[in-house]
């Protein structure tokens, strides 16, 4: 009998194991592959594919990725980091490899029975960390295609570099999809195929990664597009480090204004240095600045409706006219694709970068398919959790999984633990529940991490730090969203947390102009909102002062005004 059984030994499974063994729980991890770490261990060309988040946000809160690792590192680098994390905390002794879980169900005592290989075990708590990337999803539009269909997953896990040349050389290829896998595999097929056609059904939210390698920088300089060059000129540091604490401390309704109309604000904010460098050039509002790619999909005003793509290679291929961009096909019949603009004949291969079905074959559908409390706990069950399934639009799944594991431990074992299901009062889009037709666990990563930290009462005491540790205050205030900032105060704090945080994040002298503009912009929004609250307080204090029923209790109007102002500011910043 185990206290906790964790299914999946990747990044989420490892950090969850560490959380629970620190509390002296009897834990086992069942990992289906042989002596590997997670699904990405099976990628064939680990040294060629990059990880999707930067070094600064991808490490765990008490074990940051070493500075010797490149800012944008490879899959191989990340596996080596996770291996060192596993050995450093002695997690390997809890892992049972080659354990293919086939079925999980509850017995009469409501314990979980886990069947795997030719064995089974019983545990009191079950945690699923197997991830979403299990069952590739294909669009219905390809059903009548008579050529070859490949999912990007197949390229990652079944093909070496030599196989790319053999498979794609001289072929006419249609690539469908708009996430990072499309940009990874798109750049590969451009190098070998005879003709590449690309289409995506939804808007591609591309952001310049920052810290581009020299070979990319050389290509960028040759692109005759000031808008595209300008966006990269402004971005000196990794994009995912610019999701500042100050931004996500904006209370409603000001945060609603920002999240719904963020794109026009970004364009206005960065137009000043862009104008100084390039003059009066009108750019499209899509972040990638490619006119045709912008034309085929409507660009939303909100910056937070879908995943952010941070790959530049394939976008450069588009600017270099190596890719034919199409409206999404209305129909594909035989080997012909029909779009509203043109007909494409003789397509040899369709590559689908269309993601994965949310499917967990070893569990009954009613366990995982319904609403999950905080994206983790099924409403019908109190002793099973899903960690690593909340997908941040930008940021690190590992960081999200770490704070999820803290929350789940409290939920399972602390009888006094309470939580709030926070819903927006003013926002049209719930940042903790971003709508998606395929996956119901997409979140704004910063809001989600902050939401769990509020439940755990581990938010940094910023007022205290302002008066006692100004250096740390500003590092958190201008820093990015990561569990590391929630190790400063509260029960998850540790002795070297301050030094680890200060040493991990970007030094001030390495930040570019865009980050200072970004900071000033949000300071201005905070000042504007506080001013708005003070005006409301002034009006309310006047009403109270002239009211006859309060007249006998109130002598000084200024006292009411100060009290009202402080109360409103406290309420909105504390609870909204």
C-alpha cells in the first residue's frame, strides 16, 4: 500500500514526487519508458530541437537551471537538467521504469487500484502526471486526402535528420497548424521539400523570443521589413521573462482593460522607440508583422487568448518567400486543396501540427473529462489529482506543476486548508479558464500561479520588503511569474531563497528598452487606477458627510476621505 502513486516520471512527476517525499509520504512513480525522463526523452533529434521556455523560467524554484546552459536551450539540455534534479534530490529510487499503466479504478474502500504490466498496486492517493501529448489529433478536413498524412509527433519521435531528407525531398507538402510544433517542423520541411504550403485555422500569436543566436540575427538583418526588424530590435531579453509581477498585480477592472485591449496598448507603447529608429512606418497589429499571415486570420485585440509561439526560423522562411501561405482550406479532395483564393494540386504529404486529444486511456472518462477544481481535482473524487495538465498561454509547465504539487498536497492532507474558486467580475475572458474547443485546461500562467499562491498564503509581503529589502522588492516587482518568488515568505520559504532568486533572474543592466517601457506602462496603469479609486472615495466621503444620519458620528470630512481611499485601495488590491 502506497500513500501516493504518481503516473508519469517527467518534469511534473519529478517535482510532485519531491513535494510529497518532503512530507514523508510513501511514494512510487510509474514511468512507462525505460530509464528516461518524460515523453520528450523519446524525441530523436534532441540536440536540434529547442525547449519552449527560456532558462530563467524553466527551472524549479530551489534548483535553477545553471547559467552555463544557453538561454534558449535544447531538449538534450533540459533532459540533463532534469536528470541532475532527480539525482540531487534522490528521486530516482522512487521511480519504477517500464511500467505501462493499463487501468486505474477505485476499490470498495475508495483506494486506487493501479494495474500495470502484469502487476497491480493499491494507493490512497493517485496523481496523474502523464501529460496531454499522448494521442495525436487530426482535423476532419484531411479525411478525403489520398496522399500521405503525418502528424508532427511522428517527426519528433520517429525520425532522425537523415530520415527528413529521405521523406521530404522533392515533395509538395501542406502544413496545417499554428503552434510551436508547426514552426519546428515547418523549418525542417522548407530545407528539403520542393514546395511548402502553410495554413493555420487560428491566429498565430508569435512573439520574438529575445536572445536570438548569431545565425538568426544575420538572417533578420537581410529581411526588408522594418516592422519585423523593429519588433526584434526592441526585444533584448527572453519574451517569457517579461510577464512582470507588476502586470499581474493589476486589480479588476483595470486588468480587464489591459487583457481585452492589450494589443493596441502594446503597439502604442512601442511606437515611440520604433518611430525614433525607423520613422513613420505603419505596421499591422499582428505581432509577427507578416502581411499575408496576418491576412488569413483575424487578429484579436487580446494578447492572452492562445499559446504564444516563440520560434523565429520558420517565420524567417516565410519572409524569405520559401513558404506559400494559404487561407485555411474549405475542402481537401484526393490530392487537391481548395481555398477561397486558389486551388493547390498534387499535394504529396499533409503534415498536421494540430495538437493532441485530451485522452487518458487507463481512466474512465467521467474521472478526467469533466470540470476539474483548479484544473487539478475532479469534482466527483477527492483522492486523485492531475498535475501538469494546466497549459499556460506563455510560461513553463514545470513552474505551474511545481506550485500545483504544493496545492494538491495541502488539499489531500491539510484538513484546515481552504481555497477560493475565483471568477472574474469585470473581464469577459476568465484568465483562469481560457476557452478552447479542444482543451479545457488552458490558463494565463501568471494568473494561475498567483491564484494558487493566494490559496496557500505564500505571496511575498511586498510592503514589508519595500521597507526592509528594497533590492529584493524591485527584483520581484519587475520579475517574471515563477514559484521562486513564492519561496520568500510563508511555509515554502527556505534559507537561501532570497539569494537564489536574485542570482537567477536577469540583471538590470541586461534589460532592454522595451522592458523599461513595459514597466513604466504598468506603473502608469496602477497610478491611473489608484487615482480613479481616490476620486470615488472623494465622492463617497462627500455623500457620507452631508448625510444627516452620519452627521452626528462624523466631524471631519478629510478623515472620511482618507479612510474611504485607503479602504477602497485595500479591497481592490487584496481581493480583485
